[in-house]
């Protein structure tokens, strides 16, 4: 299921309910949600919202993947 701006806003507002002192740090994200562009789209080149995961096996090894476009090794996500 793709991220929607409404889902992102709900998640951020839920987070801010528990951590209201962090609203200033998230002001740019909240402002981006008010613009007509889809901040979850890869075509939003100034930055976009994605989800990720940290996967750790029983030996404590962390799964990382090579991001082909950037050449960076990152946690899996999208």
C-alpha cells in the first residue's frame, strides 16, 4: 500500500501528541504536506517521504541493500 499524505500527516500528528516539543523540527515536513505535490512520490526530487526497516538476524547482523541509483548501502525500504 503506498503512503498517502493523509497517512503521513496522521502519523506525524500522532507522534507530536507524545512529543509536542518536536513540532518545530517537523515544521518543514508539515509544510510540505500542505503543498499540492505528493511528498511520497519519487518524482518529488527536493526530497520525499519513504518507509524503511531495520532487519536484524539472531546473530545481530543487519540487513542492508545496495541502492542502485545512489550507489549507497542502505536499510531496506521504499
